[in-house]
C-alpha cells in the first residue's frame, strides 16, 4: 500500500490523498482517518449512541425534528426570534424528544436559572468566603503588619479576605482615608 493511501475508519474503503476535495499537507494527511465528512459524522454518531453528549443530542434533535421554531412558555413576551431546545427539569440528556421543550432564548435562560435572582445574589454574598472589612479591622490589620507580628498571607486568613486585598490595604491603594 502506498503512503498516499489509507483505509477509512468507518466504511473500511481505501481512499487516496488526491481523491480529497482539498489539498492536504503532510501533517493533516497524517491525522486523517475518514474518506469524507459523511463517514466521520456517521462514525461519531454511531460511537456516541451509548453515551451521547450535549452536542450530539442537539444535533440529533435538529436533524430529526427540525430547528426549534416556537416558545411553549405561556408567559413569554414574544420579543425573541431565536428558539432553542431546552432540557426539561429533572430529566437527563437522552435521545428522547419528551425530555426537551422548545423555548426562546430569554425564556430558556430564565428556565435554566442562568441569571441569578435578587434573592440568590443576596444568599451568595452572605455565604461568600470573602468578607468586607470595616474601619476598625483595617486599622487593626495595618497595626499588626507594621509591628511585624503578622505577614500578608496570615492576615488574609485571619480576616477572611485575599492576600491581594490585604496588600492593597497596607499600601493604601484601598482604604486611603483611614
């Protein structure tokens, strides 16, 4: 077999470098495993049937049922013309149409809670490991550092903030007026 001939990983037919519709460098030819894109996509889809990923399922949805063309949300404002398939709550990605609904992008975003609500953002700030310091804590932090009792990393751990924040406080880049 010649150096310019390979066997397709899907259909098992031999194909030649000059049969391809585009010129290929030696580097590209070395990694080529399929005679054409159709064989490559067939190979991918057949190998991903057991454990499909997000991309292959959405590709399957569009090929089988067409693009999403409406929003099924009753409260939709109807301002968007871009529609998507959204995974229903408490469902897994699988090749089953009943696991998905058609939504416009704004409704899809709200459905998936991609934008945190006001209450969620309050909970996040309260549970955040980084704390905001008050005037007394800043004065105490600077005193401990100036006396040489603590270094920046230990002060960051004590006050529950970052070393960068402590450094900015010490150098008076922040809390300048204190």
